[in-house]
C-alpha cells in the first residue's frame, strides 16, 4: 500500500466510531457524478493502491477482496456506480461479531483517494493543458500519475 495511504488509514481507523458501532458490514454512498467508462478505468487503479484484490466486474459494479498479513481473506468490497452516486460496501468474511472498524476504514479510505485527486485538480490554478482536453481526460492523467511509483 502507498505510504501516504497507510498513514491516512491509521488516522481514519483511530477516528472511527466507538467499538459498539462496529459491525461486520459498512456501506457509504457519496454523490460523485462520473461517467461509467471513466469509473471503470479509475476504480482498479485506486483499488490496487489500497491493497484490494480483484474478484469480479459487472456492468456497473466491481468486487474486490482484502487479505490480512497471513493471506486470509478478511473483507469483500463492492464498489457500485450509478448516475447520481458511488456506493462502496465492505463486508467481513470472518465469523466475528464485529470487525474492529476495518470495514468502515476501508470504505472511507477508498473515498479518500477520490478526494485527493479532486483537490489536486481544483487547487492547481497554474495547470493549463497544452491541448484542449476534457475534464475527464485531465482527471485520468492525474490519477495515473499519482499512483505510479
């Protein structure tokens, strides 16, 4: 996992809800309007950077799994696109009553990647493309550049 995401993950987890609220499922939807084709290009890049392993892809939904350090499957993550929002749902694959906040942490970490890219695009006033490009093309270029090491 990228170093800055490791730090953010720890911060998100430490700020997550009290232990009584942790459940083996967590979902969150955010109003992010993005073209389906662009969504299909961006999600795998983000997922790879936050250690999700690809499982399947449907028309507008990606499914990923997450492993612990012992290679045991711990979570199933579904990321769904709609015209109005993106829904990210994480479910524990273990038999535990609670997940100690890991599902909530993963969902919020996924959305954090979108926030980083958006901030970079909107705050960089000196960025002027050499050729006229659409916002989506610029977004993809920034996304790919951010996650390449």
